[in-house]
């Protein structure tokens, strides 16, 4: 077995959103950079998650035709969805995304090394490569961004994870989805509109990540279109019969069975096993690497970002963490991430976008809240834009007029949330928002109307 060695300023383990962004910024700042990847450049988001967003956007276009069938004179019943062609189109999009990533890597002269890496003492990394050789790399700084992995083992036929669900080349007739987080809701929308029968099983309340009003509206909407939702329900056991899975479910004191083609489990855990953390003595809690505000671990020269640390697991956050981490290493006074001012978006039908505190969280923090909740159906623009479903909910602190949070559900609402993020970033109060001029008719006017209603200054409501 041959052994060679290389030296860098920064080595980054993992090329997902966090590692990829960190490598680009590192190179921009003049540091000799290596990016180590054991599977696919781009990691989970660029190879899998962005495909689901792409598919959902295409479904929304299809739904637009269905909703306007009389106006446009289109017989949508004659339009057939070819699931296999969608699968092929997804592969094309994935390849295009990878081409863009490789272009950026090449442009920034980043050294990409493939293989299984293990951290060693003395800021060394051993990389076991396919050609049965070992490459030993050293660096002044090492960033761990190995992402997450599925928390359970699955057989590929009936029990599937995110990666397998997005790469199916044949549409299942029925799917049971375990959990109701943002991934579960997106998959429920995707497969429902592809014609699959959907059941969601959660051992808690439905969609606990969001504001309670959004959760209730979404649950009602999904049930209304035929998606079955079982809250406070547990799978006691399962059996296979004639190619099907029969799940034995317990709900409080009731027991029942569900028969399905597939079970989709989306739980993940940090991918921190077997990379050498124990040998180095890097502190870990519940598989998450412990870091300070600059993403430093307890061992000098070692950093961690993305899904291996206990911050919200979103590609947008991971990317910013990668940039901030590298700038801190370089000695740049990088602005700290405000984890309470991060837009969280679900690309489902209907879309969901939210930021800041929920109503429940605001009350727990003893804020004296001023709240407005405006259904889109009350706005003239919603009739013109045919986006009457959903609402916008804004939460202010009545003492200082601070914008505490915003929660939106409806058509195209993801396009609104960045405006709220900037307003909160600049500490805009109701006064600044009310004195802005919003285009009519537009979805963004719902922000103005919501604030106006909260402060009893509404003209139209």
C-alpha cells in the first residue's frame, strides 16, 4: 500500500453546503485549500434536496394550469404525468448543478481529494483512496463538515430514506411518511400531486416546528385534499405480506393497521462516527460536535460547521457558517450569525415561510405582544393574483414595536420572507414599515396591511 503526503493551509472534510462554501471563501482569501469528499461533490443538498425543490416547482406550474382550466381552455385531464421522465429530468438537473460546482472549484483552484478520511493527531488526516493508497495531509487548520446520515438501516425496497425517495424511478401507489418536519411536508406534497396515496404518522403534534396557527391551517388543508394524518401515533411493529408493508399502529389506547407500499423515514444524525474525533479528544454531545461562537472545537486548530454542530440543519445556514468560520480563521472580524433571524421555508403546496419567534415563544419570553393575522382572501391583490389561500401573521412587541416574528402560509409566500429578514436585521419597527410604499397589486402589500391592521391603521380591512 503506497503512502504520499501533502500540506495545506486549510483542509475541509465534506463538500456539502458548509464545506463547499468554506472552501471557496478560503481560496478567495489566499489560503491553499483542500476539500476531501468520500462520495459526491456537493453533498446532500446539491445532490438530493435541491431536486425535490425543483420537482415541487414544476408541480406548482402544473397546478396553475389546472386552477385556470376554464380561462385557458386546457383539458388538463388529457395531460399525463410520466414519473420516469421526471426521474430522468432530475438526473439532468443534478448533473447541471454539479457542473456549476466543479466550475467554481476549478476557478478557485481548490484541491479536491476523494476518499475516506480519518483525523489523526498533529493536525494530520489519513485519506484511504480507491486505488488502495493512503494520502496523508497536514494543515494549520482543519474544518469538519461531514454532514448528516440516516439514523436507521433500511432495506431498499420498502423502507426508504430521503436519498432513495428522491431517486425512485417508479411511482408508488401508497407511502407512509414518518414525522411531520419540513422534509416530510415537502415529500407529502410531491408524492400526493404525483398521484400517490399519503399517510403521515407523528408521535407528537403535527408540524411542531412552526407557529400553531400555521400548523393548524396546514393540517386542515392536507386533510382536506385527502392526506391522512395520525398524531401521537407510534409504530409498534410491522410485517411484510405480498410485497406490502403492514404497520401496526398505536394511538393512545387505540390500535390499528396501515397497509402501504413504502415507508419513508427522514430522521438523520450527525455524521461524526469513525472520523477520529475520539482519538483527538474533540468534545461531542449527542453526536454533535461542540463549538464556540467562532466554530472552534475544544482542540486548537480544529473547527466544525453545518449539520455536525447543533444549529438548524439548513443549507443556507451551513453555507453562512462555512464562510464565517473561514473568515474567523483568517482573522477577519466576521459578523456573528443571528440564529433567530433565519428564514425557514417549506416548498410544499401551500408554501410556508417563517422567521423569528412564534406566538407561543413570544409569550414564554414575557413579551407584551401585538399580533395581526390577515387571511389573503381579504386582500384585493389576492383576487387579482388568484392566491386567496393562506394568511400572514406578524408579531410585534407592543412596548418597543420590535418585530418579533412573521409566519406565512399560501401561494408564493417564500418570496416575502427575505423582506422580513432584512427588516428585523435593520431593527425596523412598525413605524418604518408603515411609512414604506408597497406596489399594488402585489403579494408584498400583505406585509403593509398586516402591520396596519395590528396598529389599527388599516385602510382596506
